[in-house]
C-alpha cells in the first residue's frame, strides 16, 4: 500500500497499522487485507462487490474495521455489505471511504450497508468520508444504510464528512421493533461548490421503540445542503429529529424535518435551526488574541464536535 492509500486509511478509519480483531480493507476496487476472529467471520460475495459480516451471538468488546480507499482516478464502484449481528452481542464497526483524485475523471464510491441487529444486541457504527487530491475530477460518495433492529436491540451511528467530498447523497432507512433504539449523530461541512443531501426515514414499529437523530452541519462558499428526515410512529414510541446548521458566505441550506404519527401513543418531536455565526461570538474570541479567521474556525470546530 502506497503513502497516499496509507494517508486515506488513517483519515477515514484512524488506522496507522493493521488493526486488532476483524477487518476488511478495500483499496481501488480490490481486497487489500482481511482478518477474521473466532466470533467474527467475513465472507466475500460471489460477484466480488461486497462482503457479508457474521457476528456470533454473545460476542463482546470486539471490533470490525471495513474501510474503503480509492486513489485511482476514474474508478467507479458500487459495494454492498451485509452485517448480521447476533443476539446479545456488543460490537463496534468502523467504516468509511476516502478518495484521492489527482486526475480529470470522476472517482465515485456508492456503498450500501445493511445491518440486521439481533435481540438485545448493541452496535456502535462509525462512518467517515474524506476526499483530497489536486485533480479536477469529482470525488463522489453516496452511502446508503439500511437498518433492522430486533426486540431490545440498540444501534448508535456516528457519521462524519470530514472534507473534500464534492457530491454526496446519504440515505438511511431504519425499522425498529419493540424496545429497540437508534441514535444518530451526523456531522458534515461543505465548501466551494460542493453539494450534500441527507435523508433519514425511520419507522418506529415496535412498542417502546425510540429514535434520536441529530445533524450538525456547516455550509461555506457557494456550497449547498439539503436535510430531510421522517420519523414514523407506528406504535407506543418516542422519536426526536434535529437539524442545526451554520450558513456562511453564499451557501444554501434546506432543512425538511417531518414527523408522522400513526398511533395515538406516538410521541414525536422535530427541531430545525439555520443561522450565521453571531458577531459577538467572533468579537469575544478576538479580544482573547485570535484573528477573525481564527475565531471563526474555532467556532465552527466547536460546533461540529
């Protein structure tokens, strides 16, 4: 693996070396490394465009790393990965995609991840996107996440778009059964002429199911963002969706939170706020010795943490 791929791997998965536990590294459309454990098995799909990850019931304190990295300009791929998390398991799954494009052709990765979370299982899923390279070709990533959580299951999703992604459409669809819970924390920033669209469609089907979706974003320059979420309460349940955004320069942001109650005991809340950085915040930091640009950067970084 060359230096460019190593840098991408560090950016999207925090890896400086081969990780402990189970992993599958995909580089330029091919498998670049894999390891399985006694409790976690990774199997290639017959068409070569994805993997199946099987986590045994009762597995505790183990992790799976499945980063995708591209440095070949003009490469376009669609990858589908399925995760079968056994009952009462407790695992962390680290994904992410990094694209380095130094050419004139578009480089694109479309990833479909499907999670089947067993009864009383707990999953933390971390997904980071990053792009770099001095080429004129686009860096495009379109992740789709489909989640089914069985009775008493729990899934926490942390999705981050770090920088350099020219276009992204992020779709998340989830179905929750009784006493299941889904927590989503999305953070993204766009700049230049970049575009980003986030769509959440969550069905609270089971009694006492719950979901909390929070998106924080910053749009700069002439970039544009669209956030859409729909929580469907189909039983006695609790749901909350929130979108907070900072708009700067000549950017555009649309926020469209929606809640649908199909049961009298569905308790659903939506919130949305878009605004610029308050001038007094910048002035206060400038009195501490920061320049205006440094103060602005501090505020943005703190907002996206």
